[in-house]
């Protein structure tokens, strides 16, 4: 069987993808529809071509608003909505690891344009850069930029739990807060593909080339700011393929900002010893990251550090560096992984940790504010999970959030 085009969203699936579309999960050979449902009116998204129900005011897949004409012309018709079954399970925080494929990316990645658009398999080119300028203002306003917003978010590689709806909610957070730079962790190839067809993606340049990771999950950087280079430094001691991703960005003429992200070695306690916490490896990786970045005058190092202050000790940054949460919100716990407040994880064992952090060294900027984002459940969405209670099994109906982690949004300003 050769590659096949999804009849619902037009995505070209590989022959190995036989059962359902990788993007919208529609079956490869949809069952015959009844005469009533076959005439249900739809509108095609101008950004990603997904066919939406006429009652949707924005695209279900990428969030682009529907043309006014499409909605008004269907207003007197009856909606026949499709049934979507909620997923029935969610794993522990320490889900079986999926090592990312190691890449040799020590050299900076150049930004190359191919005509009006860059190829989708590389970085966004001239047109996207023009869009970014249009949103952020002209070159004179860029020269006078006073604040920069940086987001870090572990998006959760779990693809069988409302993936499209979670990534759509994440996209809405990005559109609402409009960060200048984004640090992502646990991005899978499928999540990358979903991101690429969304409307918000178009104003960012990405550190990861499409298909450079064939399996597992990985980190990546997105930037609206002019990019001088992207690079990557694998950690020699990682058995999980972890690495430090670095972006050298220009904020103002003559003033650069280095933004780096990583997903440090994960604790994964399991039988028979339950002590595979990888603390030593994590501490070494943190020290290597700080050592690699310390010569740069302005550094933001954000990501899922998997840090446990009791087990790992204080994060190893030298004098002149700060932990943005401790600096700006002293006394607040800052738990970005919290099985009590994140009701999606209510069936899991209790775990409350400040896994995600921003570590900063700033010469030309100061930290202004930091906030936790993605703490609300997605309206109208739930899933069921079975939990063992004593000798019985109890079925729980739980809400769905964008991720098992909360995100962080840091704002800095020039001095």
C-alpha cells in the first residue's frame, strides 16, 4: 500500500500508517455514512484544510478562526456532530522512558530561506520573518524593545490522551501570552507535525529540523527574535539521550540573549530496587550546562530540570546567577508537577515537585515577573481512569489539562 491522503484533513500518511490518520485520527477507510450525516455542512480551514463542523467558530485542529461567511451561511442548518471517545487511562509521572535519538549538532544551525518560503522540513523563511515583524512591530520598535517573554513547557509525550485537544489548548496559551521565545520539552514527531500546521507557529523560527528525530521525544526552541544560531550539546553521561539546546538571539542591536533548554535525566524508580533516581547524572548535567553557558553575558536557562532539592541539593549555579522563581516569588512552592492541584493526575501517587525552572545570568536585563500557566482544565473535556482502592477497582472521571506539567512564563526587561 502506498501513502494515502486522509479524506478528512488531507494529511499524506505513510503506508505504514494503516489504521488511522496520524494528525486527526480518522480511519483510513471510513465506514459509509448515512444520508443525513453525509450532507452535514462543513467548512475547510484556510490554514490547515481540516474540515470542521459548521458550528465551530475556529478550527478544531489548528485554532484558526472560521471565515464569517462560512458560519453565517450554515446558521439555519442542523449540526450532526461526531462522537469522540475519551481516553480511559493515564500513566504514572515516571512513564516508561523513550530515549531520544542522539544527533551530532555541535555546529550552529544556519537559517536558510528557499524563495519566498523556507521548506517545511527546515526553518521558516522570508515570509514567516515578515509575519513576525508585522506582529512585533517594525525595525525601529525592535530596536526599542524593552521586555522579552520566555515560556518553558513540558508538553507531555503521552499521545493517547486527548493529544489534539491538549495541543490545541497549549496553542491557545501561546496565542494569549505571545511569548518571544519558547522552550519545549517532550516533543514527539507527531506533536511537532501538529505544531507545524497551527497558526501561531508561523511567526516563530524553530531549532529542530523536521524528521531529525525519528522516534522518542526531544527538546526544541522557538523564537520570534532574530536568530544568530541554534546549536545542541549532548550530555556524555546520559543514557536517555538528553542534551542542551541553545539559541543565540538578538534582542536589540548589539545586545544578544542566549536562551537554552534541556530535559535533565529523569528519575524512574521501578522494581526491583526502586532507587533508579539518576541524581548523580542530573547534577553533572546541570553543572555542564552552567559551565557551557557561563561565558555569555545574558543567559536564560529554562526547562524541565527534574530537580529534587532534597535529593539533588541546591541547583549548582555560581555567584551572579539566580533562580527566577526564588528571586521573584520567595516563599511560594512553585510546584510545576502537582498531583493534587492537577486533577488530571488525581489517580496517581502523590508527587509535588518544582521540576521546571528558569536559571538566569543577566548583564543587560533584569527579571520582572514569573507566572505559572496551564493550570486550568480544558472546558468540556474529561477521561476515565481505573484506580485500585483496597481490593476493589474504582472508575474515576477526571478533567484534562494541556499537560501533566504546568508551564512557566518569565518576563525580563532591559536595564
